[in-house]
C-alpha cells in the first residue's frame, strides 16, 4: 500500500525557477504503515477515549486491589435486617463517604473493593483467553490458508464444526464438570485456568477464519512470488513475508475479541460457573442482584455499568484501531 | 442441486455425531481425566447421601464401567433403531429416535424436549422478526446518510447495545416496565400460545425487545458496513448510469448484495437461539430449552444435556443448510455445486 505523501519540515530545496522564489517548498517524507495508523488514530477522539479508559482499567485491575478495602469484610451494622438491604444512602445503596459505591445487600461488603477485585478477574480471564484464541486461531488460519488442499479442508471443516457448537452450554458443562481439585490445581486458580481454557478454546475459529482469508490472498501477492523466485523457502515466506502483513488484523481482532470474552466470562459467572464465591466477579454480583434489584437497584446497576463501560471502551478502541489500520473501512 | 442437498445432509449427520461425541466426552471422559473414579461419577448421579448399593446400581444402569466409546455407541444406536433399558425385572423399550431417559425425572428426554421447545421457539421467532427489520433498516439508513447525526447517534446506540450483557438489560427493562410502571407482566409468567394468545404475547414483549435489541445492534453495524462497501461497487455506478431510480439501486442492487453475509450470521444466530436462549430465558423465567439445559447441567442430568445440545446443533446445521440454499435465490452470482 502506498503511504500518503505528507508534507512536513521546512528544509527548502534548490529552486532554479525564479518564479518560485519566496514560495515555501517543504520536503516530502514517506511514512510507514504504523506511522500512518498512529496519525489516524491520534485524530480519532472517540477511539482515544476508549484507549484511555482501557489503560485506566488495566491499571485499576493491577494496582487497585492494594488501595481498596477488604472485599470480604462484613459490615452487617450497615444492613437493615428487615429488608436485607443497606440502611442508608441513595436508593438504599449504602453509598457514603466510607463506601463510595455503597455496600452489598445482606453482607455489607464494600462494593468499590468488590468491583475493583472483579475487574482483576474479568480482565485476567479475558486477556489470557484472548491470547489463547489468537495463538490457536492464527496458527490454524495461517496453516490452512498457506498450505491449502486437504489441510485447508480439514481445518476449515473443524472451524465450521466449532461454530455449530452451542458454546455457552458447552462452556457451562465443561466448567461444571471439573471438580474442585484437578490437574494439580485447586480453588480459584483451577477455576480461572478452566475459564481461560474453555473461553479461549471455543473462540479461536472466529479469528482463524479471518487469518485464513487474509493468508489466502497474501499468498498470491507479487512480493511472495518475488521472494519465491529468489529461492525463498516456505519458512522464510511464512515468517518474513506473510506474518508481518498479518500483524494488523491480528491486533485489531484481538482488541475486539477481548470485550466478547469479558461478556462471556460475565455470563458464565452470572450462571454460577465462574470463580468461586466469595471471590468477587461482576457476573456473580448480577446473579446476587436478581432477587433484590427492585428494592436495591444500585446493586444491579453498579456491576452492570462496570461490565458496560469496560466492554464499550474495548469496542471503541478496537473499532478505532481497525479504521486506522484498514484504510478501506469507514 | 439434489446432490448438493444430499451431500450437505450427510455432512450434517457427521457434525451431529461429532457434537454428541464431544458432549459425551465432556461428561464421561473429562472427569476421569481430572482424576475421578467411576464410583465418584456414579455418586454424582445418585444424589445426596449415596449408599454403596445405589452407586453400584447406578454404575450398572448407566454402564459407567464400559469404555466411553462403547457407551457412546449404545447411545447412537438408540437414536437410530431404539434401545431397551433393563429397569429391574421390567425391560422398557424406547423407540427410535431414543434419546434416553432423564436421570432425575425418569421422563423420556424426547418428550421433555418437545414439551419445552415451543417456549424457546416463540421467543426466538418473535425476537428475530424485530431484530431483522429493525437492524437492517437502521443499518441501511445509516449507510446512506453516512456521517449524519442519525448515523452517528444510531451507531453509538448500536455499539452500546452490543456492549451490554443481556441479563442486565433484561433486569433493567423488567424493573422499568414491569415493577415501576406496570405495563408488562413480570418474569416467570410465560403462558403457552395455545392456552391464551393474549397472555402469551404480553409475557413475551419484554423478552423479545430485550433480546432483539442486542441482535439489532449487531445487525445494524453489519448492514451498515456491508452497504458502505457495496455502494462503492462498479455495478452500483452502472445501475445509476442506466438511470435507475435511487430507490431501486439501493434495494434491488446494493441491499441484495449486502444481505448474503447477514444471512450467514442470521443462520448461526437463529439456530443457536432455537436451541435455547440460555441467558434470556433465565432472566425472564421462560421455561424453554435454555432453562432446561442449565438446570440439567447443574443437576448432572447427562441424557437431558445431550438431548438439548444435539437439538441445538441440529437446528444450527439445518438452518445453515436452508441459508445456503437461499443464497442462490438472493445472490444470482452464487451457484450451488
């Protein structure tokens, strides 16, 4: 793809024509694809806002738990035993200067602490699961697209089969069937590993299909022919010619897969097969909100908005990244 | 054409075998891999405080000591030609297609599935109508008025729509339209259409709209992207150059070509929903296949879980086949072969 010519700097070139004397001619510079993408992304305020929120959320997930209260500490003195909801605060949410997002109905545990700890689980699971999907999907997609023939046939049919599986049901069944102590792991370490593997393993065909399509068209391009005519081997063509051209789609679809996986993890937690309580998770909080949301609506709104803001930020950033890297879109 | 359908149907059967094998593996092979003995697995199916005899009995009844592949073979045989179950002195014949009996309620699986299917089908069909008309209309208008206030506003709403978990929007809509302002009945009030069509409709309005909102958002984005791409094609310029009215150019030429990718996604989505809209059914208390699946998974009712997953996969595969056949109708460039 040709880089658009942009004018910058003020080095004046030699001007033989006297008519042009005094006209400020600027030097012409070429730009790499990365530089162009960055220039476009920098102009996209919405995507930048998304990126900023994503960055803040990542920092919050890493460092937040060291600054908030103990998410497991009961504050039963704040709970109205008759209605099983917080005594005070806006809409009986228990919001106060002590508890910024209120307290949990029933137990009085601090909501801010639970949301921050929930962010850690949510982002950890979705990032690792995305990494797994991307590794499997890219490998399978490149192999299918590059080698073609029966290899492509087998991998493509496998992808079709995965798409015909009722994923959510399978995931619930899989997570539910693993006992509390297996594969040398136990407790939440096991839970998180199982969630990552289940979500990551079931989502690879989406990215696999895209990479396969891209590889198929890249394989026929002139620069691949040129490399081959100079005697390049398969491994050289794969890693030096094709893979660098796949970085953009891999980056874009990873960014767009993360929010999907956040929703998937939240859905599993909502259905009761996420991390074990009392470890906080956003989906798990929404499950607890089901019986009580008409008397304590904030308990439903806060984790719901946490999921919404996180997913929306990743989607905005991913969309912006796609538009910046792919000039044909938009 | 005929050969194509036959080939696709054979593919569908192979797919269903694969899905059932994987489901079987999850329940019988994976626990063994994770270090459980057959006694422990059987104990899980007996219920609370299992006795030694009960465990032994369950193990024999379910054939848990057989290799997983033998158990699977028996299951497939049951679907094809029926199967005999020895329950004590009586032998019970289960005619083909036999999906076995529930471990929990002892009801035939097929009967339960048939019983639960109408609720799910009502939910999926109604929502599909709303999201297809809504999503495609919004997408087309946004693509034609790209950059306008309408385009930007609807795309922000659409992006928010795909970013919201459905159980959250479900709870919010129940809170707003059922508890605060009593327009629609609350959760868990599903009535069969045969019993009372008015109540059926009332109870399903909120679930329909909630479910359709999520999908309409997705389809609006898809349609918009597809339309933007096709509107730049040469044949659109040709159509305009021929002097066709803009309306014809948009509907007959551009939209028609953008519909194929949407149909593909629609096939997958509708197929999956017909097998049970797990989250929506849980949120609104609709006694459909999704609820059945969740309850069965929680209680370890394997025959029921297998039945639902098979039904879901079957509906995905069959609807995909229909979609592929429709391709040739919608897009004259597609030839089936």
